[in-house]
C-alpha cells in the first residue's frame, strides 16, 4: 500500500515510525512532515488543510490509505471531501467524517451527545449572545470553581477554570461579548468542575466494533509540579498505574461502549480514533472531552507499546473488520519527556540547530521529532515543542530516568524539559 499521513508533529513521527515497520506499507508520504519523518518516507510540501493538493496526491501517487493525524482537517471535512471523489472510491481513510468530528469540533455537540447517551460527564449549560443574561444568572449561582469552554476548536486554549464568580463573569464577557476566542467562542459551555485525576484512553473504531489501545497520562502544564500555563503536553506515561483492570472494565462499560453505540444510534459514520479525556473521581470515570484523533505526546508512548502491525490494524478499521483484531501490548512501561523551546507556550524562537540526536542509545530510547525542520542538511527547531525522548523501562521512574539521561546528549539553544514527568507515581 502507498500511505499518505497528514500532520507534522511527534504524533505523526511516531505513526510513521510504526507504519514503516509494516510489510503492507510500500511507500509512505507525509504532508507536511518534519525532519524526523524525512528518513521514513517522502515529505510533501503542503499543509493538512490543503484539500486540493491532498486529493491530487492521492490520485497521482496511487495512495490506498490516508491517515489523518490532527483534528483540524477532520473538523473541516477532509474525509468527506476525499471519499466524495469517484476517482477515490476505494480509498481507505483513517479519521471520522465532518459530522462525527464534531465530537471534538464542538464542545456543545459533545456534551449533548453524552447527555443523550447517558455517558458520565460534568453537568453543563450552553450560552450564546442570545441568552447572555441567562448565562450571567447561571454563573452567579454556580458552585466554584466553574469551568468555561469555548465551543469550537481553540488550539487547546479554549478552557478556562475560574476560582471566583467575578473571574467567571469577566471571562464569560470576554468570550461572548469580546470574542476572545473568535468564532470558536461564539457559544460557551459552562460546566461543573470535576476534581480527580486525569487519564486518556484511546480507541480505534470502525463504526461497529472497536479495539482499545494502551492508556496514557499526559502532563499538560509547562512547569514542574504541574504548575505554569497549559501546553500541548510536556510528557506522557503508559501504562497508568491507577488504570487497573477493574477501572478499565468500568471505562469500557460506562464510557466506550455507550459512545460507540451512541454514534451508531445517531447515524454518525466513524472510522478512526476516539480519544477519551477522562477524569477519575471516587473510582468513577467522567468524560472531560472527546478528541477525534490520537493525542500528542500520548501517541509517542502508546504506539511504542503496540505490538500489532499498525498498517494492518488501520486496514481492518477502514474495511470494517476490527472484530477480527486483538490488540497486543508490550508489558514494559514507556515514558516520554518533551523538550521545548525557551519561552514556550508563549513566544519562542525558531531556527536553532539541534545536535546530538545520532548519539542517543537506540536500545531503550527513541527520539520522536515534533517541531523540527531539515534545512541544508541541518536539523533546526521549528516549533514550541521540539522533540520528545521516549524510553522503555521497568517502571515509570526507570523509563523517565533513561529519557532524561539520553536528552543530555542532545543540544539546541534554549532547550527546556520537565524533570518530573511521572512524579506522582514514584
Ligand atoms: P480540554 O481542552 O477540554 O482538554 O480541557 C483542558 C483541561 O482543563 C483538561 O485537561 C482538564 O485538566 C481541565 N478541565 C476541563 N474540563 C474540566 C472539568 N469539568 N473539571 C475539571 N477540570 C477540567
Ligand atoms: N496531549 C493532549 C492532546 O493531544 O490533546
């Protein structure tokens, strides 16, 4: 098969790494890819929302399968766009259609889906400018903290947790009256705050059946001790120690099954990943959010634990044969530590030369590149999150220690990483 993978982050580097290990994968194209994917396939010089170019590549390069990494092209309808072309009638696409991608693309859609299908989640109400005054009344009486969420995609920034009513009112006004998050915030979900501990569960579904991938926990805050601003993710671990078999069974019965059944009942076509962002509180799972894709950096720990042939899994998914598949997992612990550019998640510089990647010991560690670019034979930083060091270990502490040791072999100006990934499990 010729496969086209869309995206340019660590998630895509990890997917490319795994796909190219499959005998089913003849040629891999990545659009746009990064410096890490250069050695695994052919990087194409266009973005994930350039639908015309993506379609032309599928036709010209005789692509059999498109794997969509990030959410925006899914929410923008890449799956529908490609499959509606008669020349691409036999194309396999991993990623839901536009309607189903609303699970991530609209928080209000996701919340009403969960309510309709009795999936445990925080109580909520949605507001627009039209019922703005009702929103103010609602906020006045709401328990604290209270969570405000911009309805649409806001690059991971659209959630604000407010500790006081005054702060909540101000934020509500900023979102609705002053369009703080632009179009994405024209509708706001006001939600009850759930205390507890977060984890992520990943499912690949063909619309009828599903397989569960290894679970993970990511570390979203920029600074040690889970302090500082939210980021895309500073590290991840898998397995998650508190995700016991009985907890995973509860998650499957109360969250995964009702979600897949709910999609069917609502007539939503879904072939791809569902990423469940969960809060575990009092030994019960609650859905905080759905994503219609894999997580980053979660993919960089989940995929290295997957023993199956990923291309075969994807093929079975797109051909609705997931029922035949059993996921096999590497029992070792896998952790990743993300190295970022100084200043991230606020302003940071790009274009710094990265050296030392070739010195990393391949026995236990893998470097997955994130924001990098190959220029004149040099690997340069090209984003806030630059690369991550994934390591296998006997425990979380062991794997994280190996990652930190290996990261010392790599250098670029302004390189920063958290020292305490997995700290609560030591
Ligand atoms: P999201 O963009 O939906 O992933 O939300 C970002 C982060 O906000 C989540 O990872 C949680 O840490 C936090 N969060 C979102 N919703 C809630 C909630 N209802 N209760 C507590 N924390 C929340
Ligand atoms: N690391 C969180 C995400 O990918 O959404």
